[in-house]
């Protein structure tokens, strides 16, 4: 297997977290810096997931899952 060299600081500061969620069919509502949606990490029928677009962070207020964009991709 080949090895991938990933520039994690570059990914953390430049990747579009909204596009990553969209790529996994997670719809986010809202405009601006804060977005909300249903958490993909548990059976969620409420908008318990908060996403900070500028900081590229997410947090679910129901299950407690959260982190940065790298953690998001690891979990999904």
C-alpha cells in the first residue's frame, strides 16, 4: 500500500466543512458562521448538530460527538 502525506494544518485551515457534511448527505441549515443539522452519529430527528463554519468545528448537543474537520472525516 502507498503512503499518503497529508498536510493536516492546511486541511484544518482550508477545507470546507459544509461541503464535507454535504458529501455524506448531511444537510445543514442556516447562513453565516453557525449552521445546524441532524447528527449523523446517532438516530437524530432534531437539529442537535451545531457547525461553526469559520472555525471548522462541529458538536452534537445530544450525543456529545464533536471536533474539527479531521475528526469529522475520521468518524464518517
